[in-house]
């Protein structure tokens, strides 16, 4: 993909959902000197006031008609469960020149909402997924460096113009990100495996232990391995509800494959099969460390 | 438990298995000025040579007869699968005054080995489990601060004298640790839940993904959440083989309970049950963050 070296300044940026992702996007574009005015929109006026007080946005509105007037670029960064309602409300007010991207962790459902409501604008609606996050959420957690050297996966629509794709890619790149491209289907399968399933597993383990009569004792002996394993169980419940449901077919396929892996491990334990268990652990360690050394060089 | 403020110096310390745990124990007691001579013993002469070159031990031997001559204190820090063989080899040479403790992550099997071979010495063999570790292993990974503010669980035997328990507790406390006491059965159930199961789950997930035709692509999109979730899959395969097998009854019980949790999550996904999914995630997040804020105050 050709990337514009320095994209044109976005006169008016609209961010829907000024949380960790939306807020960080605004701050990253400010850092790059690539944005004039940032307008927030969302469900909670208190959150938008807070974002404005923090200087993450310049102003806000609760009305799409007002938000989209003269808007050059829209980032949709609300929980993906709101995609359909948001697209429906945007549709009557979206101007001909406005570019739209999103930050949804699942893509097919987001795209369904675009097809359902933004049919006249699909040339300029370029879906994206920034592979970045943190445990904390909300505008207070936003920071300009969130996307630095992180991947952003674009899943362009057949209707997108090359110019729109390039412009959206350039804006994400200006946030510090590395741009990748995939089909929405491939995207959702890949992230079911490496992101959505691990979140489900971590939430499940903590929920299981927290419901025990001796949960206090159990947690008191949990150590740093448990802390790291369960870090993603500190993620935002509504966001993850939406992701899991939006991508539940791919997620169920991954979960079932993993249940097969656990059935195998269970058989090895019952069979007291040391060599097979050690070989499996060694393969996992080798693969994990090879990946981590490359992905997170120290 | 009464703790001696400053324990007497250990003239001759024997460490069996001079890896991360054994080596750090020696370094911690050196730091405390509580050890004269440290003698290593183990399966691999090359590892012992390396530990000596690093200054972790003063010398080593491959023979228990030599190691135990005049030994005041023995730490057993080899993988727990070797417990029976090691106890058998120690038995003929253990002197009347020598105290023994261990660092095994499972306790019942270690204790079985003590009962099988060290019947004449049980008054001075005090089992222990330091809740400390790191991904890296070997003497090169050892450091004196490993046990600082970490829990060490003693699972004393009925045969232990109060003086032996106090002395062993004081030595671990001198390594920087906080001392706790449990029965071996309770210990093994608690750690199956908060440590052994998470390790099994992490090894299993990485093994599952690493065996896919598209594993390279999958890993290329794994991010920091995946890194943290799978950190414990970088643990030592032989050590974890031994732990999983030694504690497989408690571990299978935990795995089966967790499979029940996953069956519930699977039903929520199939039923598209957003409220129940969000409630479960919220409960997990609340429990996880409450624990982490207390256990790891920033």
C-alpha cells in the first residue's frame, strides 16, 4: 500500500466514544499536528465533559446532525454492540466528503452495520482494527503513544476507493501505527484465536475461582504467573461482551478446538504420560519464546 | 509461629539442583551473611560448574556421601520428579544434626519420598514451597532478591520438632520471605487452582495455535494481552511435567471444574446471552482487580 508521507490536516475530526482508543487517536493526531478541531460524541455526557476537561477533545455534542456538519474524518470507537444504532443515526447527516473509519475489535458485524445504513457512503467508509489496548479504559487512560509501532488492520470494502483507503491508512500511520490489510472474515478468525479466546479463558478462570467458598484463600496464594495470565480479565466487560457476541461463530470454533486440546491434556494426566506432557510443554515453550523474542525484543 | 530474629549462620549449606530457586536461595543467604560454604549437587556437572563460575556455589560434588559430610542445612530444589531417587540416595549419608527443606511446587509427592526413605530423620525434614519463580531457569537466572516479600508455605510433618520448624522458617525468612503454614493436602489443592491449572491452560493454548497451518500468521497478530496470558507457557517443561503429574488428582479436579465453566460460557455464546456474559465478565474483572490491587500495589 502506498502511504502518504505526511497526510493533510484534518480540519474537523469527530470521535464517537472518547475512551482509551478514541481518546488516544485524538491525542496521537494532535501530537502529529494533523488535526484542527476534535469533537466528541457518545452516550454519556459526563464522559464527554471529562474528556473535554482533560483536553482530549475540544468540544462535544450529543447530536449527530451537529457533529457531522463539516466533519472531515470520523472515528467510530464505541463498543461494537452499538455499531448498528450509531450507523443508523449517522446516515442522514454524513456529508459527501467525510471519511469514516472505526476501531472495532470485530469486523464483520461492524461492516454489516455499514452496509445496512451507510449504503450511499461506502466508498469512504474504511473499517480498521488497531491492535492496541490497555487494562484501563476511559478518556483518563488515553495517551498519544498508544498506537506507536502497533499494527492497525484495515479490512477495506469492495466499495472503497483507493484514495479513501490510502487516506485512512495514512491517518492511522500518522498515529504511529503499522498498517496491515486482511479480509473481514480472515480478521475475525485470526483474532478469535489470538485475542478473543484468551480473554474468554481468563474471564472464565477468575469467575470460577471468585465463586468458590475459599476464594479469599485461593487468591491470597496467587502469584505473578496468575497476575499475568489473568491481566486480560481486567478488561472492559461491555466491550468484551460485544466482541464475544459479534464474533461468536469464530469464537465458538476456537473454543471447541481448545476444548479438544484440553481433552488431550486431560487424557495425558489420567494416563500419567510424562513424556507426552513434557513434549507438549516443550513445544509450547519453544513456540511462545520464539514469538515473544521477535514480537517484544527487550 | 515464633521467628528467630537473626538465625545462626549455616556453616555448610548443600543445595541440590542449583537452578533459579536453588541458586537464588544460596545468593539470598549469602546476602544475609548467614552462610559459610555452599556446596552444589545435581545431575549435570556442566550446570554445577557454571554455578560455581558464577559464584552461586563455592564448590560441588556428584556424590551425596561427600555432600552431606558435616552439612548443616540441605535445600532440595531439583524438579519434583526426582524426589524419590534423591531421598533414597541421601538417606545413608544424612547426619543426625542436618536440617532439610525443599522447594517443591507440590508437596504430597515430595513428602511421600521423605516417608519412603528418610524415616529416621523426619524430625528435621521440613517441607516448603516458595511462591516465587521466573520464566528463565538455571543458575544464570538466580538472584538474591527472588524471595523478597514472597510467600513461602511450610507444610510441616507431624514428626517435625518445633525447633526444626522454627529454624527452617527462620532461614526462609532470612531469604526475605513471608512464612505461611498449610497441610500438604490443602497446599496441593490451592496450587492446583491458582498455579498448576493456569500453566496447563497456557501451555495448551500455545500448543494448539503452534500446530496450525497458519500459526505464523496467527502469532504475527498476537499482542500484549496474548503475551501476558501465555507468559507462563515459557516455563520449564520438565519441572511442569513433574508438577502436573505429581499433583494430577487435584489438577484434574480443577480442570474438570474449569471445563464446566467453559461449558457455561459456550452456552452463553450459543444463546447470544449478552446480559449473562457481561455480568460474568464484570464479576471476574471486579474480583481480579480487587485482588491485584492488594497483591501488587503499584
